[in-house]
C-alpha cells in the first residue's frame, strides 16, 4: 500500500524531536482523527536553519513529517510557504488516496510554524520599539 | 514469521488440504449430476454437512453452505427480514457487530426497515434488560454475535436468546469468531440462526455456513437451482465444503485441549506486555473472552504505525485504528466500549492460533517494547505526559 520511500522515511525518520529554543512551533491535527503533528523551526536571516518534528500518527503521517523537515531545511521563509501537500506526497513517491490528508497536515504544520515565528517576531519588534 | 492475526484468517491445516485435494482433481464432479463422480461429490458434501452440524450440535439438514461468513450474516438478516416483513419491520442488533451484520442492517434501514443498535458496557457486553426494553411488537429478528472479533468478549447469548423468545422473536448469532474456540451447542443456546466460516478454523477461504433451525421461515438470497434444498442456489464449492467439514471435525476433536494451551500463551503475552510496557490498557472482558484474543491500547501512539514496525520484524497483528479508512475514526467496537478516540487509535489486536508457540510469544515480547518506545519518542503526547509528571 505504501511506496518504498514512505516506508524508508517511516522506518528511519529524519529530524525527530523538539527544538528547545525554537523560533516557531506549528501544532496541527487532531488526536480524534489519529494524527497530530508538531513542527519546530529555527530561523536565521530569513532562512530556516533547523527543523524538527514530533508526530502522533500512522506511517504516512510520520513519513510526511520526516520528508517535510528535509524539504524546508535551508529554505527561506518565502520558499517554505510555497510547499504544498502535493509536493510532500510527490517527495514520498506518492501516498494512497485515503492518506493524502497526512501530507496536507505537513503543509499546514509548516505554515503554522512560520505563522508562529512571524507572530513572535512582531511581538519582539513591538517590545523593542 | 510470528503470525498473531488468527482472527483475521488462519492457515489451512494440512489434513484439511489433503481431504480437499481429490475433489479438485479426480473427484471433480458436479453434485447435481446422476453418474458416479457426481454422486461421489454429493456424498462428500453431505458428509461435510454432518461434520459442520456436529461442530455446533445441529442436525445436518439445518446447515446451509454459503460462500463466506458475511454471506451467512446477510442471509440471516435479509432472509428473515424479507420472510417476515408483513409481520413487522423492526430489527435489533448490537453496536459491536461485525460489519457483515452492521452494514446489512444499515441496508435494511435504507429500504424501509427500522434498526435498534444496542449499547454495550465497557467490556463489550450487551445487557439482556436493554434487549428486553428494545423489543417491540413489530420486531422480527435479533442479531447479537457470540464472540467479538476485535476484543474477544463473549456475549450471554443463551440469556439474550431466551429474552428474545419470550417475546416470540427469532434470534441470530454470528459465531464466525467463536467457532473452533468455544464449545457451541445450538440446542443449549437456543438460537434460531448461527453463522460460521471455514477460514477462521483452519479451513479454506470462500466457504461459510448458516445454521437455520428447522421450521424457521427464511428467504434465499441466491435464486436458481435446487441446491441446498432451494435455500442457496449455485453449484456447490465441493472442495471448499469438504475442507470445511474436515476443519470442523478437527476443531471438535482438538478444541478443548487447544483452548487451554492457547489461553496460556495469550495470558503469557498479555502479562508480559503489562510487565514490560507502561500506559497500556487491555480491552475486552477480563473473563468472558475468547481464549486466543488480546486487544491492547498503547497510549500516546497510533496502531497502524505499531503494526507496520512489528511487520518489518516479522510479527503480524492488526489494529483497530482506522487511520486508513475514510472516516478516520477508530473501530466502532472500541468506540462502543467507551475508549477515547486517541486511545482507540493506539490499539492492537493479537490473536493467537494453533500453530503459535511459546517462542512466538517470547519473540513478540522482545520486539514490542522497543517498537513502542521508539514510536513514543516521536510522539508529542508522550513527552508532554512525562513533563507533567
């Protein structure tokens, strides 16, 4: 049912864990549906220099989280915001139709983490001013 | 390979295969034909009918062979509903039935029947008083399974059946999962209809049976020839039926001893998991449970992930997490016993069988804690829980 790429990321997920001093955290999903994804990002000079995840979910959810952290590391905020769930699914060699929501969760996770980063930065600027 | 998914299906017993194989080759005749290879096949089908009847304490002419357990359930519900619709259009089922019953009931609702879904307690038991209250003057059938396929809970079918009969309502039980694991006697239970399947008792796939108490009014699902005394048309699956007969014969002989052995292995697995892994919940009734089944929720992680990690190590089990289905909701059984969806998503069913050994259990106990802790390390809930402590 899963591509080799999904299984490979699921068995050996990249960038698992929390970033203690993260600049942005995106918490998406719903435990009722069986998937919750937390994405942590570290940003320097408008670039995502580190990204980690914690996920409660199925193999597709874990693989989507893992491949997404790989995709956005080194990207600028603008570039990262352009990543779609389709791109996530493609990077995994495709997902079964009933698992496409896992890639959507990853897209939402990045966006939520970046929004959180922007919010914190704005707050910081207001404080500074 | 460690196969712990025997409630899904079982491998065929070699003795079953050997009994079947002549009926695929030299004894290939159609039981409806007059000449000798036809008569041979007919005799073999009737011999198998006797053996399947013996497994449940029925008379051979009360057994109808079908294509699978699901067909048996369909025939029981639709066949009885259609035969009695002038008397009434109300049916009662439990909320933890197999989908073969639940979706058939839902279909009947769509075409104008009314269905009451009885709740279960946290162990998965139906309360006979709930049934008594649910029966109406237009109720034509009650269908409550003998043992649940996911959590193994055994229903008080004898009691439920007598409640039903007090009010003159027919009673069907899906015994697909109970057969070969529990002693079944249709006379003692009192049921009017009972579903069976061959592939759950080391027989072949593609053959089931429905016990229909003599005198029970029922319509056939499949119309055509006179096979099965007009109750199920179509040329008999002779080899499959012979295999079912052999599997039933073996089950009857070996069940008692096997049930004890398998229960010991199951308990060893369950105790071992409870000793080695924290935050686990055993689902199902502590005593009234199939001897081979244990259903365990591993909190903070998701079942499909557990199953795939186990499979990569050669251990096969199944999950009640339906992250793969369209609804995204965990199994209706786990929801009905009151688990929260998150806990339901983390449930795994281990179902043992006659080919399992103590080594299989020990291997599972060696691998499972590692799989669980590996997934928990990834889970945001696990860390948060540990921070909170």
